C-alpha cells in the first residue's frame, strides 16, 4: 500500500477544472501551516445526542470506509505525510522537543483561579453522580469546576489535568485545567442562578443548594474541597464536532473527518492513556478570531474518564478491550456458557481508589478500542498508527513522570503506578506500530548523504540478521535505490549503482530514494535548491 501525499480537496478541484497543471510537488511544498482560513462567522451552535451517536456508530456506521483492496489514504497532510499546523493540530513535542517545564505547563499554567477574592457561582449542575459549577474568579475569568465522586477521591480530577498536558504536547488544542483546593466560604452565589433539580424542575438556586451539592464530593481533613477547574476557552462555543464527514457551516472544513490523520492517529493516543470515552461529546468547536477572519478551532475536552477512571468511579474491566456492544464476544460467551475467560478479565489492578482500572500487562496496543466504534479510528492505516506511535515514543521516562506529578495525587503509590503503566504502554505502542511499517523518519541530507533515524532500533526492536548501525542517523542494511524523478509525469528513472545513502551526482531537479526491507518501503523525494538538496516528500508502502 502506498500513502498518497495530497493537498486539500479544493486544490484537487481546481486542477480538475483546468486551473492548474497536475504535478506531485509545488514550489511551496512541504506546507507547514494550513492556508489562511476563510470567514466562518455564520456557523451556528449545534448539539449531538450521545445516545443517537452510540446507536448510529454501532448499527449504521456513517462516513466513508475502506473497501477491500482500496484503502483510503489519510488526507489534510503535507507532502511529508504530516498534518499541518492550524485549526485542528499544532506540531509540538516530537517535532520541536519540549522541556520538562514546557510539558508540565501544558496549554498554560498562568491562569489558575485567583484566590484573592470569592469565586462567584454562576451556574450549577446537580444531576449525575457528582455535581459541578461554573464560577467567575476575582479577575473575572470563568471556569468549569468539576469534582471527584465521594468514594473515589482524585480518580477524575487527576487524569483531567495531567492527560490534558499529554494531549497538548501531542499537538491537540485543549483547555487549561487546574487542580484547586478551596473552602466552602470561597464560593459565593451569584444573582439569578437557576438550578435544575433531580426531578427536572428549574428553580432559583440558594446557598443551601451549594452546601448540599458539596456534601456529595470528597472533603479533606483540613475542611477543604478538591476540584478540577477548567478555564473557559476564548471565542464562541459551537458544540462538538463529529468524527465523520465535514461541518457544513465551516468553509474551511473540506476533508472528511474520518480521513484526517490527526483523528485517525488519535486512536493510538487514546489507547495510551485509556481514553475510551473518546467520542464527539468530548470535543468542542470554538469560533475564534485570528488570521484576519473568524474561524473554527477544534478542541478535545474532558479527560476525567481516562487512566482507568469512568469519572464516577473505576472504569469497566473490559474498557479498551471490547465495545460496549459487540456481537463476537457476546456469542462466544453464550456458546461457552461464560466459561471462556477473556484476557482482559485476567488483568491485575493496584487497588488504589484514585487510580481505578488502569494497567499495562494486559494492554493490547493494536487491539485497543473505544467504548463504541469511531469512524476515524476504524479508518486508521499502518502509516496513521506510525505517525502517532513515533510521538508517543518521544516521551522519556522522566518526562512522563513529571507530567503525571501534575495530577497531584496524595498517595505516592498512585503516581508511581500510573507513571509505570504509561511507560510500559508507551513501549508496547512502539513495538506494535513500528513493526507495521519501515520505521524510518527525520530524513535530511547531511554531508552529501541521506540521513535518517531508525525509530525501531532506537525503541529496542530486533533487526534482521546482518544489520549494522554505523551511526545514530545513518543506519545501513536496507535496500537502497536512487532514481531521477519527473515531477510532471511522476516517472522514476533508476540511477545505476546508486544504492547507498550517498546522494548521487545528477542534474535532475528531483531525486527519489527507495529504502526497503521486504514489502515495506519508504520513498524519500529530494528537490534541488541551488547547490543543495532538500527533502520535499515521503511516501510509505507496507
């Protein structure tokens, strides 16, 4: 299979209409950022029914799917196969290594709620297992305040904070989340706040309601409450996005979501942190100002149901192993009278209330699934998984432990267990997905040679007999064949005897280097710039 390195769909339409000359590369390739957005100020807020989403995805899957022998390559990527910076994604840790201080800061660490004055409650949620508030601090900033369930302190607030920092480093737009500790007298009820009670009746909220709601959440020995405060995002909220098709009222949303690499690869990131609640309801589109127009920026939100948590308590033991409804496992259990014990049921958990059901020994990186089918996750191809896995593997043990610490667990055993599990799950992700493709990356021309990093070797994966590594960035032992490349016809003409990493002498404007091992191949395209060669494109086959 070969990954097609394309541009946006509107460019293909222009070419089909005769507005341009078809070619593989253009003068501005590889693009680093998405084109300047068009105005989306007419977009309107929408809601997505969680129940409808479940039934649709489970019984009538929407979106365009792969057909036998006809996989649909990822779209909205540049000629290097990378998503471009913009409304969906920003290249961060793997591409521009972040310091521990930057990783810990995440999307921002300077906007924690101001405790110099009262927090004014302006909205409340009383339904569900745990309550929640919206409040405005002394500096007039608005936050959502969420809590842990009474019997499981820290099980939701810790993950909500620390996992948001992982997703930020992985390139996604996320809110600023903070662990806060406060006393009852810190909360002040605002004017005309309405409360919907358990019977669905709307009435004015009272101070007694605030006190009674706090009786349903954990309270420390010193009388303070622990919560997770999420700073309101700037802009106008437009509701969640879908993991299939496009948003009709967004002129910049031209690529079906099930084909976006950053959404296909998201499945690997969710597997790493056990985010089985990765569905539309936990996303948010915001209409923001920028680049001369109002445009929609796409966020991931609500990470309380990760790391073995279901927000209201420990997650199900089958979480990540099976969909909520799946015919195969149900039939097997029925046929064996329940005597066939699935592997996920053999997992061992730490017995720590703040951790829930999160482990690494039975974790199956390639087989992990969300609560119910997700069109983008289902469409994931090996190169999508490789794109994600290389970013997960970029986190060192020390960096993982530093981020986990921001969950502020009172029990050091919880912090240690979560960090160790993330480290082992990281390594399993590398082994699972680096083996599906030729795991070479970070290509550049250095000293007249095509240099690259073998990520599989760096991850400790075994190599074929006879392999030798002469340097960190120039591994040998693969098939190498150079060709001159015609950018107009996409025809390659092999250069005889050019079978080493050294760039051959050629007057061509473009060169192609095929690097292979078995059926797995990476083709690297170089373009001449004056007297130098630049990497302009990458194709992968497997």
